[in-house]
């Protein structure tokens, strides 16, 4: 339990720093928009799908590393609470159309990218025998 907790904490720190880095880049390029949050969440969904769909199976990491990468790294990287706050802010500002598109788009596109990541992970897993 201690190893798992430490792994999650360390990887969540790394994921949070990576999120902040990408958010700053996006904000510098696009200004303060909802774009950074949606892009980070979609990328995180894709990466989690990729990891859980095959890469973690292919390389069989220890259980603390597995939970560190999935729960810690991807949990620290993605921004569900920011997504909820952004949605709330657009609702308060009476931007119902933007709020609806942001909400539905984040959820649907996130699921689509998670599936794409999983499929790519499964493909990598199926080709693993060719690498040995």
C-alpha cells in the first residue's frame, strides 16, 4: 500500500507539472481560453487508453508502477475539476451554447480518443511477438 501511494503521489506530481507546462504554452499561444483544458483532457484520455489498452500489458510493469502511471500520472495530468469549473463559469456568464458544446465535446471527444488510444495499444500488444 505504501509503495502504491508513493508511486501515485510521485507520478501525480509529474502529471500536474506536465499539465501546467502544456496549459501555459496553450495560454501563451491562444490566450486564456477553454482550449487548453479540452486539449489536455483529450490527450490524457488518449494516453490512458494507450497505456491500459496494451502498453502496460506488453511491458508488465510492477503493480505500483502500473497504478502510478494510470491513477497518478494520468490523474494528475488531466483536468476534470478544471473542466467542471470552466463549464460552470460559462454557465454563469450565460454562454449556454459554448457551455453545452464544451461539455458534450469534452466528454464525447475524450471517449473517442480513449478508444483510439486503447485500439492503438491493443495493436502494439498484438505486434509484440514480432519484436522479440
